[in-house]
C-alpha cells in the first residue's frame, strides 16, 4: 500500500489489498449531509429558538459562518492530501510529529465511537418504548446490522447512508411545506429573523444560539474518511465539503425561520420535538416526523461506523497502529478488522458507560483538533505554496484558529460548570 512521502516510513506488515474507488460526487455529498443533517436538528431547533428567540435563523447563519471558516481550510487540505484519516494526515504532513499525529487520530476515533454510542443509546431508548424487547438487545442488534453493512463494501454502505439522508431531507422539507403559509410573513419580519439585535441581552441570546447551532454543522470533517474510495478525490472532496455546508445552511435557515414564524420561540424552547410539534399543528401526522428522526439516528450511527475504521486504516498506513488492524479485505475492499474493533468499542460504550461527560470532553477536543488543523494549513501553505485544485486566502486559517479557540473555551466553560 502506498504511504506518505513525509515523515518516517511505516514499518511492519503492509495491507495486501486496496480500498476501491466507488464513491461519486453526488454520493459523497449525500454522505456528508448524513453527518450534518442528523437527528440533532429535529431537537436542536427548539433549543436555539429558546436562546435566540425569533432571531434563531440569524444564530444558524452565524454558526454556518463559524463552521464555514474551518470547512474552507478542510477543503483545501483534503484537496492537497486526499487520504483516509485526513486530520491525522494533515498534521503529520505539516509537523512530522508521531505523538501529535497519533493524538489527533485517536481523538477523531474517540469522537466517532462516543457519537455512535450516544446515538445507539438514544435509538435503543426510543424503540424500547415501541417494541417489547430489552434495550441492550436492540442496541446490539442495530450495531450488528450497521456494522455488517459498513464492512460489506463502501458503495453499499455509502449508498444506504445516502438513502437515509434523502429521507431526512424530505422530513425537513415536509416541515417547511407544512409551514409554507408563514413565508408570506417573512418580508414583514425579515429584520426580526436575521437583523442585528437591538440590545446586549438580545446579542447574548443570538450568540448563545449560534454556539448551540455550531455543533449541528459539524460532520464536514468526516467526509475525507472515504477519500481513498472517492473518484477524483482531490477535486471532489473540496466540492463535497463546500456543497454539504451550503445545503445544510439553506435547510437549517429555512426550517428555523418556519419554526419561529409558526410557533412562539418560548414554546419551541420547551419542546423535546419542536419539528414534530410544528408539523402536527399544521395538520400533519406527527408519527411521520418522529419516524424520520429515528431513521436519522440510524444514519448517524452508520456514518460513524464507516468513518471509524477508515481512520484506523489511515493510521496503520502511517505506521502509528499495527498494520494487521488496518488490513483491507480482498473480498469487500474494506478494513474489516478495523470495522470489527469499531463495532466492539461502540457496543461496549453504548451498553456500559455514561456518555454525557465524555461527549462534552470530545466536543472540546474536537475544537482543539480544529486549531491544530488550521495551524497545519498555515504551515503547509507557507512551505508548499498554492495548490491547483482548491485553495483559500492565508487569512482563512488564522480566523479559523480564533473561531475554534472561542468554541473550545465555550465548551471548556460548560464542562467546568457541569453544563
């Protein structure tokens, strides 16, 4: 298997089969949307509205701008270095530090495992209310099915994720369609929706909502996990990252605008299922939105089970984990052993541990990784020059460092406060 030219050459056994390039740009965009447009938006809209009031769309717009700065940096780096375990590869190429590269890779894996376990926990609790079966059995059954799908082939797993994502988007469009009559009021209330707040308290609410909404945009960084299985990766990865962010922003702003136009923000803020509430008030069957939200959980878990083993595979190519664990199957052309390890870790965590504190720590660590990635881009741009595929101005990673540091501090404060 080819390895990177920079840094020490990997030692040990080399995987004896290659990943297969089967992912097109449309599939890649849908895969990316599957990491961002997940179950969170079905509940998060209410929390953002509770903080920002009628200016919830402005919070989502600010969050998109914050996420977009780092997404632009990711797009350039993915075009320069289209490899699995992208974040670790970026850091390795910039700093040639095995310790830093391994740390970044392990945090990415930990974030995926914790996110997947949290999703499975939520799904198990949801389905246990509808089906007479033990929660643990539902969790084990679902992770087994999704893990088997992830191991069966990248085209099969990414196509399944694309189908689930399409259904999720349909759910959001159903909410927008149900509240379409409210669009007539947008013109008269445009300033209330996205205009500058008129007081310090209002600004605080909007910024607080933006910090909440920021995490709904995360996931674009997982797109590069299938870099070595993507056609024309150096061209299509940047496109997919930017298209994912653009489509997500439009969807979130439309949904949040409908939400605050249809229902009082204070009511939305106290609802566990705000989009279901909106759809029900418009005469729709709330079970449809609830079903789609549950399907979004399944998709979120599948995307993580596709991502985790490919990061392990990328680390094995760098010689940072044993080569045998990253070996690619001749039959499926997927890292089956790494997938099996990922399934075991996710299942153990979902069944055995509390996830709240771990999830908050992982969020803070993700922001720290974003700082490292932006620093890596500065180093690479200065040393290697421009790239013919996609590049951003030098000020972008500097602003990305500031934005990521602000989010890191906000998450750290939440952890220290026990929030």
